[in-house]
């Protein structure tokens, strides 16, 4: 009775003590969630419809430690000798003109329109560059064009019949593997301009990197971009798109699209395999707004009796105040 009342402590039996010790040991040796379990349960962003997961929960991938093409951003003392942006462009130029293999996926501009499509190389295209990388980068555009005067035969992935001959400077290689894509993406920072494949299409459009380090999807790194001219969604914000790193390529420096552009909120139809906005449609919208303003001005003038009616106001604009102008417009004619 005293024990039940809590006044006397009773030692547990040896059997009960052994059971408690076993349970405690079992709890202390319980394994933490595995990498895949964490990736699937806690890594997926709640506002991400693309199924991307956080890259920090994936097994880390070792990137090459040697400078690509022997071109480093630093000198022997560790001092930076070139900006990250300029270094990106010169590495991109060298990768851009690498030899192409049959079957390689590339971004190609096959028409006069500024439309880049996903295409496959039909025939090997060797690159016979005998100069050092730094010397190649210093070639003039004319000498470079002469070096790559042969055209590349590519095939639209949506039209496997035949092939199209495209100038070499209008063919941009895409990463061949996820590891290569990760290496290319490691040099791209927020604000870098890319041609990126619009979701559920085989067309690539200009876009700006928003995030290149956070997300992945399995072994594939994911880059978050804003496409030029994308319209706002129902929340009033321009949507961010998660694109696989193997579906993007840096826009060459000499292309007009490499310049950062402000995001617009217009949208057009009629583009190949996509409803993504076009720059020509934005121009049309701008012209429409100007015309609307002109129409409004013309309507106002017609309401006051035309341009000749200004003579009746007898305004001296050198001395006239705002109040004088308001009185003139409201006075009976």
C-alpha cells in the first residue's frame, strides 16, 4: 500500500531492468533517414510543380579541379586576372566550337527567325583547330567564319526525315551527360543569360538564371530561370521554371539576346511548339499602346473643335500659367 501511495521506492526486478536496457539500446541505435528518404520527404519544395529536390541532400558530385582548356581565372599567385563573366564567355566559346559527333543534341537556328530548336547532329563535324585556345579566342569573326565554312547537317527531333544544313555559328552544343551539364552549370551564376528549353516543348528561348545551385532531379542538376516575356500568373508574379541542366546553353556574347532584358508581362501565340511570348509580339503591343495614346489625343482635340480652335484661346505660352490654360479650356467658345 505504501508503494502504491508513492512513499516507498521499489527496485525493478532483474528481468524488468534487462527489458528496459534493451529498449533503450534499440532506440539509441535507430538509423537516421537515408539520403533518398530525406530527398523524397523533406527536400521537395512546396511551391515547386516540377518535382525537383534540394541538391544538398544528394550525394555530392566532384567537379573537375583542373582549369578547362588550361585557361584559369587566376595567376600563379592566386590573384584573379579575369572576371567570372569574361571567363564564362571564353570557355563557352571554346566549347561552342568543339567537334560534333553524330547523334549529339544541339540547339540550332534553322530559319531566319530567331528561333532555336532541339536538333540532332546527322553527321560527324570535326573541328581542326591547330591554334592554342587563347589564340583561337583572339581570331576575328571573318577568320573564324572561314575556319568553319562547312555547314553542320542537323535534324529536327520532331521531324526525323532528311536534314538541314546550318552554319556552324548557329549550332550550339548541349551537354552530353549530366556530369558535363553540372560542370558547365557550375560556371553560371545568377543573372547569366541562357537559351533554355521551354517546358513540354522542343524549342529553346532566351532566359535569365534565377538559381543555379539549389535544385536537382536525381543525378540531373536543375537551373531555375525566368523566360523573356513570360506573363504573370494568377498570383501576380512571373513564374520561375525548373529546367534540366542538359537542356540549356549559354547565349554567346555577340548575340543580341545575351544582353539582360527586363521581364515583360505580355504573351503571344503562334510560336513553334510553345505559347511562350515573342519579342515581335511585345513590339506590336508597344505600338498598340502608342496608337491608343494618339487616338486619345485626337479624340480630345476633336472634342474642343479641332486644332484651329486653339487660336480662339488666345494663349500666350510664354507667360501663361496652368490656371490660365484650364480657364481657357472651360470657357465657352
